[in-house]
C-alpha cells in the first residue's frame, strides 16, 4: 500500500514540474480549468480572452503535457 502512495506522490511531482515548464499562456488556463475547476467562460473572463482561445490553449497545454509525460512513462 505504501508503495502505491509513493508512486502516486512521484507522479504528482512529475506532473507539477511538467506544468511548470509550460509557457504562461498555456499554463494559466490549464491550471484554472483542471486544478481550480473553473468553467471555460470564467477562465475567458479572468484571462480577458475568448472562450475559443481558452479551449484551444487548454487543448494545446494538455498535448504538451502528454508529450512530456510520454518521456516519463
């Protein structure tokens, strides 16, 4: 059981480091959506951009993370 929690903790740390490497224009909407649970329209208001731009940047950020995590896994 302890091994599983260590693996999960390591995985969270890797994800956190990978998110930190994202350019701010991709990191901010991703964190607002996936960490803070904000809606697309809330994020658009916060970042003063369109909802379409928010969705595009979140998608691009997730793709960047997927590529970075592929190297880890």
